[in-house]
């Protein structure tokens, strides 16, 4: 699963890289799922 922060979408809950990586870390800790990633379009 990939998560991508979207700073230009006010109703989207992930605005920064820190937000997305925090979700990845929390999911990994609470479920043991490790196939998570961070998508960054530059």
C-alpha cells in the first residue's frame, strides 16, 4: 500500500510527509503489516 500526502486538498487528512509516514509506522506497529510505502510526486 502506498500513501501520498496532498497539501492542496483541505479535506484530505494527510497533508505532509510526516503525516503519511506516521500512518505507515502506526499500521506497521499495530498490525505487523510491513509492505507499506510513501509516494512522493516531485
